[in-house]
């Protein structure tokens, strides 16, 4: 947790993420834009056999994992899966119930959720959902990065 002394010097970072997949499963990619003040950094990656939700999660994990110290983060994504799972507390219930959802089915992407949860403890993250493919500049940029990776992995 962040104490009051850290709050005075904590860095504010914006992270934008998106995932793309062709088929479900199929080749996929993710794109990330990190912004600290006027500095920006782009990150991207992918997989030859994945799902869209996995790519959405990997984008968020990659962005948060790139931060070298605890930060206050506004994370913008078009993934309802990611945003709702965290902000509505679903993922915490899944974990508490040994990764079983309320419908008694196993939670998906447990390996990625287990990577993400410690990052959410390290950073103070506020999630911001935006509609995909609706002209949000950073979301469109992340989508281009994700699609480039998806296309790259579809050739493998």
C-alpha cells in the first residue's frame, strides 16, 4: 500500500492498452502506450495461438510490469472483461473460491490473473473503459500495435 509520504512523490502514469485476435483461439497481439508527463513509450507483443481476452490481459500486465516503482495509474482499455472483472470484484471472488466462478465453472486465464493481481497491489490503478474503434486516439494507436503483432504472429 502507498503511505502518505509516498503519496507526495508518487508518479502519475497513464497506460492505454488493447488486444486483438483473429479467431478465438488464433493469432493475437496486444499494444500498450505508457505516458509519464510528456514522455511516451510503446510496447507490444503477441502469440500464434491465443484468445482476445488473453491479449487484453497481457496488455494490462505488460503496461503495469514496465513501471519500475509504485505509481498512480489511470489505465484505459476497451476490454469490459478486464475492467468489470476487477472493478466489480469478480476476480477477487474467483481467487477466493479457488478460481471457480459463481456459475460453478472454472475461471479462465488464471495464469494471467495471478500475474496481474500483485501488480494491482503494487500500483494504485484507476480503470477507465472506452468504447473500442470509436476514435479514441490512444486506443486506436494501441489497436494498430495489437493488429501489427497479430498479423506478425499469423505468419508464423
